[in-house]
C-alpha cells in the first residue's frame, strides 16, 4: 500500500479504519484491509462505495483465476465483509462475498538432519542465528524478527513472544544450543532493543533477507523437497510430537487458538503414523 494512502484516506476508508481500531485489529491487519480496498478501487477506477454485488463477485473471480494465493484472497474476503457489511451496512451474504474453499495439502516437514544441513550452509552468522531460533522455538518469521533482547529469559529457558498472531502473547521454549548461539551473536552485534535489528536499529530486519538466505542455503545443501522458512516452524511441532510431547503443550508453544490446528501436525509425522498398528494384527 502506498505510504500516502493512510495519510489521505477517503471518508469511507476512514470509517473502515475506525471500525478496525474499534475492534482492536493490529496495525498490520489494518494495512492489509485498506490495501485490499485500494486494489478493488484501482481495478474498477472508482470508489468501493459504488461497487455492485456482481462486480465484487467478478473481482474475486478475477483474483482467483490470476493465481493469487488462498491466504491473500481470504484477507480480501475478510476486508470486504467488514467494509460492505459493517461500514456500509449492506449485509451482503456469502453468495456475494464468496470465500473459496481451501484445498488441503499435507505441508512438507524437514528432518532434523536436513534442517541442520541447511543451517550449516547459511553463510551469514546473523541469518543463521535467526533461522536457528525459528526452528528451535517454533516461531513465525515475523515473531522471530520482532523479538527484543529482553524477550530472552535464559534463567527459565523461555522466550517471550509479544503480540504474535491474533495479538496474543505467549511463552515458548529456549533451546540450550540456541542460547549459546544467541550469546555468541550478542557478543558480536551487541543489540540493545530489537534482537535482530535491520539497517535502522529501531526497526527489525526485513523478512525478505531471511527468506532469501533460507532458499540459498537449502539449494546449497542439495535439498530438493519444497520448503520455506515456515517449514521450520512446522518441523518444530512435528518433531516435538515424535518426541511424545502432548498436543496441548505443543498448542501452547505454537500459539494456536484451537488444538485442532495443532492436531494437523499428526498427519505430518511419519513416525507417528508408522507406530499405528493395523486392527488386522490385533489377533496376535
């Protein structure tokens, strides 16, 4: 979203911003929603208040056929639902703001050996420390990059995640090996506010740098299976499950609002599936 968009919001977008602030939406969510309305207005070259139900459906169809990710379209639908139904009070149904069904796929999980090999091929010490922290504590990339030095509790071996997804705070585990890496990192960089600052010390490092570092290290390690930085988080949960950590504990560490989200990692655990005994063999 252009920087001046928020500075010169039209009246109807100001009302949308008011509704989001009233509901306690995070600044990031507010930016995403305003951006979605801006894209809609750019597409039709007129204010969103003049968009008809059929035009909105056509726009969503265009987005889907353009190959836009499901998560982006889902954000669009949430933004449109809030704007058209709560700001404009049009009460458009799900037949107008059509939220496409997500095709469920099994996410990829890396073995510990594959993860260690990727980390070994990350040449930049800071980037390697960030990626290690993401895997060791099951963090989202945004959560890792927004860590403060004060969030590392070495006494209790915990990491405090402030304002994670859903604006929730939580605690997660701090690895002994990762703590040693973080101490070496601190001696080298001496951060004071953000643990992983970017070019400006009062701003965190950009996620783009970490995503690029991961892709390059993965290629150098010769790992061909599809994987992203987020795969490290999925692997954290799956490996805990394989170590017989209970689902409720994993749920708390991951910051999932529903244990059903955590249960999805059962499907990723080949060790867990392989341990199941067929009912045909019960005769033994």
